[in-house]
C-alpha cells in the first residue's frame, strides 16, 4: 500500500495547445503546464517488451499519483515532466484506479521518446 510519504516527487502535467493551421494540419507543439501533482515513478524491469524498449533507449514506468478532479482530466495525449529533473515522459494509457489503493491513479508512461 502506498502512503502519502511515498509520493515525494513533483510532476507537471502538460497539454499541447497548438492550433491547427489553415489546412487543418497540427501546428508546432505548444506544450503548456496544466497542473502539478505529487507522485512516484517505478521503472519496469523484466519481460521481453521491457527489454526490447530498453534496447531502443526507451524506459517504460508506472506513475502513481493521488486521485483528484484535476488528475481525472489527464489524457494519453498529455505528457508528464519531472519538476526536479525536467525529464519528459509520454503517457501511454488512460490513467486507471490503483488496485492497491482506490485513492490513487496509475498510468503507464515512457521516457526516451518524442
């Protein structure tokens, strides 16, 4: 079970607010901060898919955050930025309720990708 003390890192959720150009194609990315949350990252180990991802310099991980009205608005098209290191993570799935604690959300994220 994850306690409040385990969520000791700060993560900023960013959303691409770029407007499409006159042809309807997406414009240059315009990532804007939405909100910042406390969370915990656990990098995945083992498994054929995880090892294959590491060979291409990607790092899959699980991000755990406390559930809130803001957290429920997170989309797979958003991205996560570690507030301390600046490392960026793409969100690979819709956040889901934790099996261990219904007050937490978990999501698959991946570093090393654009």
